[in-house]
């Protein structure tokens, strides 16, 4: 069956669950629920961090910090998507228009479907990976046989939190564990969800650029010599280029501040998770501690890489537009037609960019910078320890 949507159905359902998919009923109730739930969750994290702040508890503090930052990132994403709902609607409208144009050409249909299938497979893979990472993160606590009656020890929890009540019965303890398990899974799904959506949109833009490149390379000067054919071809190319620029700008507007918060928090998270893995080596329960943090560490690195890859991908694709226009048979065209190609070349010199808060471009160089910064902070933490 032919794919007729760019956004994976699973991603759409999860966006509706978080209250950010346009047109769903009771959207305000969904948003208020998640904001309150996440705010309470983060408050208990902060309370634990302040209560147990001591360099002797550095391992527990880093564990608490990484979990807290993961929830803060999800909160920021939900807030930004709620505030910029109109931009998200514009993006969805543009993608639907691109699908409507698929009937005009086999090339358009083939390229759009190919990118949609690739995006769908990646989305499913990301959701599965985040689910496995979340399960690995909590499985050790679920299997632990804790003595709830012994108040002299700290009960093992999936997330380091300080609750305003004493957990002195097995019923309370199980209730807390179930609640934390749900939050870990939801936070993990949320992280994978918005990353998958971002990559889907970037790949869709890349597919539309491929269509434009195909049109540019197949320009025939003899057809351009005909007045009607010239107007149709030039108009089609210009409209497609303008739509690509507009769609890329909307994605940048929607995700720019998300990327800034994500890179800031991921730098600290990569450092803290790396600290947990390194310091766990040689300890009595090293296998459990390393297994708990290793996939979380890998997913955090992957999250950073996805954003940088998308920025690099669109930047390289936009360069190809100018090259394709220059390599076309412009020298055999009429002056007015060749001038149109000249304008496309000039416009493509301003590359399509995705940025982190307008402060730095998303690229592989940015990814390298983040990894270097995280490594430096990790060395500092190990020195303190």
C-alpha cells in the first residue's frame, strides 16, 4: 500500500497524547495535565538535589541531575510546541500540499514516498530504542528486593527524588515505583518522539530538494524556447524553491530554541552519564550501574547527533541547488530564462540552515564541539572525585 503521509502514524498518535497535534479535542486539558505532572516531578528532583547536595554523594547527584534534565527538555519541547502551534500547522499544511502535488509526476511521487518510508522506519527504530533504553534504566530497581521497613537505608528508586512523605509500607513503595516507571517511559518516548519528528521534517525537505534538482537537470533548452513551456517550467521551479525555503524557515523557527536547550542540557547529561559509567567500573554492582546508564548515555549522544545531522544534511542539500542550476544548459536558453536560473543560484548561496537559538549552526562541527565540552567537564568531575 502506498504511503500517503510524511509523519509516521505512531508519531502522530504520540503527539496527540502529549496534546500538541492540531485539531484534537480537549487539547488544553492535555497540556495542563502534562505541565502539572512534569512540574511536580521536577520539583521532587530538585528537592532531592538540594537535600543531598554533598560532594560525597556526587554519584547520586549526577544520577539525579541527568534525570532532571531529561524531564526539563521534554517540558521545554511541550511548551514551545504549544506556543508555536501555528508554525507547526503551517509545516503540516505545506507537507500535505507536497503530497497533493505527487499526482503531477512519477518523479515527485517516487521521491516523496521514498523519503516517507525512510522516515517511518527511522521513527519506529527510535521509539523502540528509547523504549529499550527506558526499560534497561529501570529493570534493576524493579527486580531489587528492598526492605521497606528498614528506615536506616535509602530505598532504591528509579529516579532520585525526595518525597514529602515517608515510604514505610510496601504498598507505598510499589505505588511510587509504578509512578516513576510511567514517567521514565513517557519521558523517553517524548525524547524519541520530537527527535523523530524533527528528522522526518528534515528528510521531507531533502526529498523536495531532490525533486527540484531533478527538474533543474532535465531542463531542455529547445522546450524552453517555446513561450508556454518556458513559463510553466520557470514558474514550477521558482514555486518549488520558494516552498522549500519557507518550509525550512518554519522548521528552524519551531526547533531553534528546542535545539539550544537540548544542546545545553545534553552537554551536561553526557558528562554526568559518562561520570556514572566511569566511576561504576570496579565497584561491587558495576554491571547493574553500567547497564542502567549505558543505553541512556548512547541515546543522549544519538539525540545530539540527529539534530546536527539534520542541519548538515539540509546545508549540503541547499548547496546542491545552486550547483544543479549552474550545471544546467543555461547558456542555450533565452536571456530571460537564464536570468531566472541566475536568481536561483544567487538565492541558493544563502544556505538553508538549522540553528540552536540563532547562536550556532547545527552541523557535524557543532556535534564535535559538544562532545569535546562534555569530555572536559567529565575530566573536571573525575578530578573533584
